[in-house]
């Protein structure tokens, strides 16, 4: 082998070793999601066709059920205050971790609308919930719940959308779409920064000082980054206006809530959702960013309860 060839091989080896070392240092996913990781966790677990789902039920079993669906990456604890208020008011509350988040499995699959729709439907089936339920989705949960409503209108009594994903399609940056390299860059650049970036959802992040620390453990479980990257790619190819128009066609009662200082899904995007669902009851929440269910919990809880009380159809 010539000196040039040897030099090239040596350089390649250095690059590979360097890249491997960088990946090992930067990629936070160091643990398997197993019984040890789930040990002592609140809630319950059920095996569905795509994997194990972590969920929690609260409130009277005999009461009408409302399902709370979280967003892109924060697990079901995002609904803590809402679930507490609703269950205290006599509602039967179901919330769960979507696949890839929290303590639900992270299957190595393509995270499409079909996956999220199937998870919710199978979870309700596993709990023997056959009648219509009220359902609420925050952020990306708006995509999930609107899809479910459009596909299964007889299973949904009413729909609440809180700062739902909307607006023009947002393609995943090209560097994250490159074969192999894209996943590498996502795991080493995007995923490590996610916990710290969660504060941007708040207008007043100083009021939630432990938010990043609570989020961080799930980033250490293998499969987290893949789930989020796959979701982002599929969501970026989705015509959300069409999804919301399908909801309107079902004539399901809808309430839309939006923080006026939302920079994650800008407040002005509410116009597109309201155009797609003209009959939606709309509430603009002042002094709130992307998560009015936390920053203006008392107000949004009252809006939830008032809206739900007016849904009398069975």
C-alpha cells in the first residue's frame, strides 16, 4: 500500500474515531427503557400493538371521560394541573405518554399520524371505553386529537385544542434529512439541547424553574431522538388545514384556546384554524406563551369545565 493510501486510511480512521467519540459524548441516550426505568413510576402500563403505553386515570370511574393528549415532546405531566382540576371537579381523566415520550415504548418505526391514532384508539379499547369521550390536545396533541376526531367522530363528544400546531408546513432542516448523517446530527446537536430549550414555551419561564430538569431523564432513554425526528418529518409533510377542515365536517363541538404571546406556534396562526373550523369557540389567553394550561391554569381550567358542562350529547 502506498504512503498516500496509508495516509488516507489513517485519516479516515481518525475521522471515524473522532465522530464516534463525539457521538458517545453528545448523545444523551444511555439507558434502555425497561422495568428498572419504570420502577416506582405513577400511573399504569398496558401493552398495545406498537408497544407499551404509560397512562394515568384520575377522578370518579363513573363520570364522563376526558382524554388529555400532550404535545411534541413533553410527556403527560404537562397536564398535571389540568388533570387535577378536572378530576377534582368530578371528571374522569385519562392522560398518557405518546410512543417515544415519557415512559411509553420507543418502537423503531415511522412515527406517522396512523401510529398516534392507533395508540389512542387501542388505549381506549383496552380500557373498555366504547362511548364518546371529550378529548383535548395541546400543541402537537392538536394534530393527534384532530386526526382522531376526523377519523372516529362517533368516539368523540367534543374537542379542545390548546395552541395546536398550525400554519404553513415546516420542513425539517435539510441537514437532519441526510441519510445516516442526518440522524447523527440530530442526536448530537438537537437532542442534547432539547431540555434547555423547553423554557421558550413560556412567557414567564422563571415561574417554572424545574421544568428542564423534569424533562431531561426521558432524553436519556434510547429511541427518544428517533421518535421526535420521525415525528417532525411526518408532521412537516402534513396539510394541517385539511386535518382541521375534516374536524369541521364532523360537526364536533370545538373549543380553541391560544396564548397571545405564543412564539412556538405563533398566535396569529389561530386564524387558519378558525377558518378551517368556523364554529369553534375561541379564547385568546393574555399573559401566556405556548402553554396557557400552565401559565394561566386557573383561567383555562374554568374554560375547560364550562365548555365540557355544555356538551350534553351522549
